[in-house]
C-alpha cells in the first residue's frame, strides 16, 4: 500500500492532550494524513492552565527535523509553540530549505492566557518565521502582539490582515473567533493574500470547551494542503472540520475541555 500524505508538526507538547503536538497528530489522523512531530517544548498543562514549560535545546529540535525530513519527507509543515527567538530562527532556517507548504500558527499565549512565546522572540517571528509561511493563522490576541492593532470589527480584520501580510506570508487567516460582535451568531475568519479575499463564516456554538482550537485549525489546513488542495480550499475545509470539533467539545477536568478531534468518525466522516 502507498503511504498517505505526510505532515510534520513543529510544536510543543500539551500533557493534557487538548492542544499542541497531541492536537496536531489527532487532527492529522482524522483527516487521513500521516502525522510526524518535532517537539520544541514540554509543558505541564491541564484544563486549568499551564503550570510549567521547558523548551528543548535548538540542536535537539534541529536533529528531529532533519531526521524526519531527510528520510521520510513531507508534503506540508505546521508550526506552533516555538517559545524563544533562538528556536524561532532555527525553525525558520529549516523551513526555508524545505520544499513544502508551511502553516505558521504564531502561538503567543495559551487558551488560559499563559505566555508561550518570549517577548524577545516577537521580532524573530516577524522577520524570520512569517516570511517563510505559506499561510499564517493568528488569532486576535496574536495580531495585537505582532502588529499592535486591536481588532473590534470585521473592517478591522482587513487592516490586521494587511499588516500581517507586510511581514511576508503568502496568505493570512485572521481568526475572528474572539470577535465580540453584539448578538453575532457567527464565527468569522478572513483569508486573504492581499488580492483575493475569502470570508469564512460558521455557526458560533455555545460551548466553553474550546481548548486546542488554533492548533487544530492550523493542522487541518496543513493536512488539506498535503492532500493537494489549494490554500482557499484547504482553509475552507479546515474551517468545516474545526466547526464540527468545536460543536462536539467536551468537559475534561475542572476547567476548559478540548475540542473533539474525532467528531467526524462518529458523524459524517472526514471530508
């Protein structure tokens, strides 16, 4: 049998299993690709927050990446938690030499507000990592970190996208899930390359169990890109998958539970 498309995640571990490497690999399995991993950090994390985080040495990250890419190869790469300027720059250098689409999730804080990226690393994200991204997927807090812009409306999302695109990614998805539109029943994202513009709308589900949403979306986009979809097709399909996962998010522990990465197996099946 031939191998399925291969997708590599370069991210941190979530010991609670809802986000990070664990969410990425679950998403990849659900969407029919072979997931591989480069671990950048270990976190002590549960439904209540992040109790500790320890980044891996740059040489360990580089060795994992070369081990996988040089032997197995990749059809897409997704990045998540990179923690420090040294890790950001090392991963950016590796990505620049890899002939595969890259989805950059510029992780800055956890779902609970715990910092996952050093302030000193922000400039490296802007100048080194985003320029090698096929798709960047910042949420509104990350937009503010990277650009200084506060997004309060859909029109603001356009300005935010333009500001992020100035850093060099080919496409950007401004995730509007945190947009507090009065009475809004939709979760709205904006995908653009500065020329094309795609507004992605889905029902806003009344479910507090949303841990891992950003990791899941970025991994789903990478999975669909590896399967041969265009960027607009991949992002639209990923939005559908994440909407289902959000609707099925479940309680776990005493805090915020995870989205359900396996919802499609129990429902309509992976698209």
